[in-house]
C-alpha cells in the first residue's frame, strides 16, 4: 500500500507558523534598520504652546522612500530608545498622555509586547541596558540636598529592586555603557548656566570619577557612543557661540587630553552621532536653522558630511540607534555590601596638585590639614601625615567635599567636586585636583599604617554589621 506523505507545512500548527513568521519579520527588521526619534508631531487637542511631541519609528536606510513605521502610536511622546545587546528589545522613556510623568518602557524590536518598567510619581528618563541583567536610568530625587536633582538608579528588568547609585546635589543623566562595563553619564551642576561634564562609574555606584570636561560654558548633549577604534563621540553645545552644537570625539585612553572637534569648518548643527559602516558615523545634522535635522553619513577622518541617508519632511530626526545586536560590555564585580555602614577613602599626598609635581618633588608643601564639608555643615578637620597622606572612614552614601588647609587653618586649595563612597567601598586618589593621568608613587603612605579617621569626626565609633563565625 502506498502511503501519501503530507507536506510538512500542513502539519505545522497555527502557533508554530506564527512563531516562524514572527522570527522572519524580526530577521528583516534586524537587517540594517534604524530606530529614529522624530519630533514635530502636533498631537490632537494641543495648543500652539504645547510641547512638541516625539515618536519612535523604524526606517530602512536602503529604502529611503518608504514611510517610517511608527512604534509608539499609543504614546503622547516617546524618546531615548536603546536596543538590547541581543537586538530583540527596546528600552525608551515615554508619556502615554500629556499629563503623565516620564516613565521607562520596553517593547520588542517590532513594537509588540509593550511593558511598563517604572511606575514612579517622578520623571524616569535616559534608560540603558546594563550587562548584568539590570537597567540604569535617571530619576528625580529630593534626597540629595535642596531642590530636586536627577540621580542615577538601577533596577531589575521588571522594575523591581530599585537602587540609587549616585549621591550628590548634581543632576545626572545616563549616556552610554562603555565596553569596560562602566556607566558614562552627563553631570550638570546648578545653576543651569554652568558647564556640564562626562563622568564614569561602576554599575554599583562605586569609583565615580571625571571622564571628560570641556571648555567653560560647554554642555554635552544626547548620548555618547564608543567606536570600534576606541573613540568616544558625542555632541556638545557652546554657549559662547550661541549654543551651536558640534560633533566631538575623545580617545578612551586619554579623554581629558584628546578632545577633537570633528565638525570644525562646518556651519551646521548636530543632534546625535553613532558608529556606522566602514569607519563612518551616522549623524543627525542640519545645514542651517531653517532646515530639518536629517540622517547623514559623516567621515571622521576627512571631517566632512557625506550623502544624506534619510530625511523625513516636516520632522526633525533628533536621535537614532541601530536595530541590531551588539557586543555585550564587561560585567564588573561589585564590592558594595549594604550591611556595612561606611566606606574608605585614601589620598597619597594632598600636595600633589595639578602640574606642581616636578621630578617627583612637590613645588610646595604648605597643606597640613583637610576640611571635609558636608551638605549643610562641616564634617570635620583632619591632620594629614608628614608625607601628605590621609585615610578616612566615611559614612556611606553621604556626599562631601574636601579642601586643603595650612597649619593655621587658611585655605590652600579646593574644595573639590562632590565625592561619596558606597557601603564597603575602598577608593583612593593621588592628590587634590591632580591630573587624572598621574599614577601614584610606589611607596606605602604613612596614613595606612594607622586606623582610618572616622568622618564625621564627632562619631567616635561606627558599629558595622556583625559577622557570624558559625
């Protein structure tokens, strides 16, 4: 008897077929697609004074005539998309209605399976995927001094286990995750007219340090991006030149001493930049104020704008990310132990100050003490050792500044920017306001031979957690 074989496709269930078609559509989406943030949408019912809404949309740069596929139709406004490392999901900040606060949302790369991550009465913005299955974002916080500032927080992908990781009265906006696993973020102090800077820290909030600082009156805009040739690229506005926004790069190995303005000689403005093909950059650019921001190729070697890739008539393209999988950054180990109440801070020599260390000898050594300044009071004055070193045990997650004094109490330098230590953190510095590329001398400072000085100094003893020997 002859047995008739049914076609395989006929044996597949509707569920299996749906999965196959879904995977096929995702594969097409991943093939060179770009998620753009476009602004200029005037929502129904808005007055002329209402904020201009933004949308996330999917485009294919190889088919510029095709209309963008809007991914956030059900949102009043949405922006700041970031694609997961496997290329399957998108994080973004959005507001369902005009009266909503900004919250963090996630959806599949094709716009399906929308999930709300945060549900806070405060604005939650600038989300990023962390390599350790967590998310980092900025959230309004009133706990770091007078007024409201933006602090960095992390949480699990479902929005639970929210942890604060920055602790100062500055405002912070997460920008990118470096390949080394650190968070690169924008730091802005008040008043708003002052400059901003780029800082880096570990995902647990430890080892926060200055990464890049531009000229006075400059502000970093949007997200920074790390290229394959170890450059960090970002846009930067300059209040001196009427807030013209330039394209800037620095070297990962020397970010404080390698600033290059890639857009020098160009008259237009930039909104964002990210690595593209063949060493080129993908940029959002407009040639004049009367034009719209569109996507272009940019050659960083020639410092020139190339061919336009996509323009959306009537809209500004204010951001873009590639809808592709990417290399997952390193997952850094954490030393934070929330059962410990303090952290340790060590300095090798407070008299190492900028360029005043000459042939290993200090140009001056008049600083004899340090003053630790808290948010609303002085936390103590501590004598340094003969070699200029100090060693402190500080209440964790408490912001403070340090300035140096002579033996009569006169101020020599400082104060520095805000510093904090996480629970159980151990961190050190070479000097006060020193060049961040200076490495410490290979010697044991006198201060570490003794017990650290507790700060605030009026605290005689801090009871740390009890460790069971059973």
